[in-house]
């Protein structure tokens, strides 16, 4: 029987069995990959489902759950009908403005399918604001409710999904509009403190996500502004997880801008914020951010110490306290970040070994990361004295750029092309340079 409003979903809890929430979340992510979906599922999400806070999953989760439990319906999993959830939300939310646009179930279904189908990034981005936060020309409600908080959280997940598949360039301009709406909702306030807390966390995470889109598309000043906005939101709301996330991205940005000392300090500040969260994976990522800063300062000893901490924390495995946004951080990303450290220290052959492992380990479904890691490999090989191999890897990146739009990756590939010019008499290198110039 479906769970009643605001009651625990005991059916879903029984289906989890003896697995911990984190173990079950990992199973959900693996199942998603089997059908070409991407969901940022973590222990917190499973807890929200089981508590009844999530009364009906979004369409991506619905497809994954039905794949995991063949022959069952959403009702069999303890969820009420989607139409009933929407109908009561629209009817019973007296705090929402009557003029606020709420897409019909059919309209929302079409828009969300357009998102998840993968299509071109431009088409998907064009529906972003409509799908997630409504038409921002409409009136913001006098007080934000649970549906608005959920829309902000969903916006974060959808942006991450589209970035994984297509890169940042086509998304950034469109993603800025939901961000403005999120902060307008935050400014309006909420009737409940729990909703207010969700809005703060959601708006801050959205600011980080939009900042990343700016970062990856080469708009460093915009990225810095968005990250600072997220950090301010974290401190106003007393959210150490959001603070650690903002500092992690600020450290990454500072490294890319050549401000290595700032990168180290931001990573260390993130580590201080993260100490109370109990997430070894988060501490591992922050140690890698710090290692990158030390490498930029040519401090090999400090870099190696930070890398050792990163590996130690990573070896402790995933946990219930790992933030949802860290779903990208697996062994492939660990290898990639270490590769960048060795490249910054001038050890390009060693960097190439790590970059190759990163590219080999990455799930091919995440086209952007495959392109990124392969571009890193091409650059490291070119500087390590392996021009033919570098040209092969560069050609693979050109293939991937047909579906991935990332200024950062294109810039890396241009650097590789310049490094290969002295070897242009090699047939393979010459063919790559000609193709790169045409693109």
C-alpha cells in the first residue's frame, strides 16, 4: 500500500533489507548506470525517501527503481500516485502565489523527458528554467514552501547531470536564471525553519554548480563570484558541508588561475570546515586540492604529504556522511587530480600514467570526464616525449568534442597541439594537427 502523506515509507525500507543506506544508495547508482541514467543518490536521499519526505521520486529515480525491482509499480514501492502528489501540492499550498506557473503533469513529463533523453546540450539547457523552477517572470510566492525547496534541489541535480553529459559551455547562461530564482525564494523566506534550511542549502549548492559551469567555460571572474556567494550562504546558515564544498571549488579555481598559495589556503579552510562531517571521501578530495596548490608552488614534499593523506582517507571507503555532490569523486577522479600534481611538478611521464588510469577507469557514459582525462593524457604524453601517442589521444578528444562543450578541455587540447608542432613531420602528429586546426 502506498505511504500516506508525511508518513514513513515502510515498504521502501523493507526493500532495503540489511543493507545500510549508503550501501543501498551505491546499489541505486550502479543500477542507474546499467540503464544509462545518472542519479546523485546518497544515504541522505534514501533516508528522505524512507521518512516519507520524498513522497514521489523524480522521473530519473523512477526509472532506476523500476529497473531494480522488475514487475513492480511505484505503488508497490510505497509511493502514492504522482498525480495525487501533484494535485494535493497544488491545492493545499496556501503560501504559494496563485499566479505562479506550475506545469501540468503532462507538460512536466514532456519537459523532464527532454532533459533526461540526453539530446543536445543547447536544447536541454533551453528547458532548464521551465523544468526546474518555473518561469522567473512569474510572481515569487510570499513564502516559499516544500515544493519550491524541492525544485531548487532538483535544479542542482539536473545541472550536474547535464554537465556530466555535455560540458558547461551551453549551460552556463541558462543556469544563471534558476540561480536568481533560488535566491529570490530565499529572500522571500519560508514558513518553516526546515524549509528555510533546505532553501539555504539548495541555493548555496546551486551557486556552486553555476560557479562550476562558469569555471569550466573559462569565465573565471564569474566563477569566483558564484563561489563567494555560496560561501556567504554557508556561513549565514551555519552549514559546514556547503562551506567545505565552496572552499573545495575555490581551491580548484585558484589553482587554475595560477594563485597556488590561495589554492592551498582555501583547501585547508575547507578541511577545517569538513572535520565535523565525518566524511573521509570529502577529506580526501580536499587533500588533493591542497596537493595541487603545493605542486603549483613547486613544494614537492608538501605535495607528497597531501597526496598521502588523500590516499589514506580515500581508502576508508564511502560512508553515510559523504555529500551528495561528491558522486563524481571516484578512483578515476583521484587518479586525474594526482596526474595534475605530477604534471605541475614537471614529471610528465608519471603524470601520464595516472591520467591514463583515470581515462581507463572512467565510466564512458560520462563523456565530459572521459574527454577531460584523455585531454590531460594527451598533454602529458606530448611533454613526456611521446608525440605519436599524444596525437592519438588528442584525436580521441576531438571525437568526444562533438558532444562535449567545454572551453577548458578545448584550451588543454590547444596547448597539446602547440607542444606537438615540432613533431609535425610524423604522419600521426601531422594528421592530428591538421584536424585540430580545422576544428
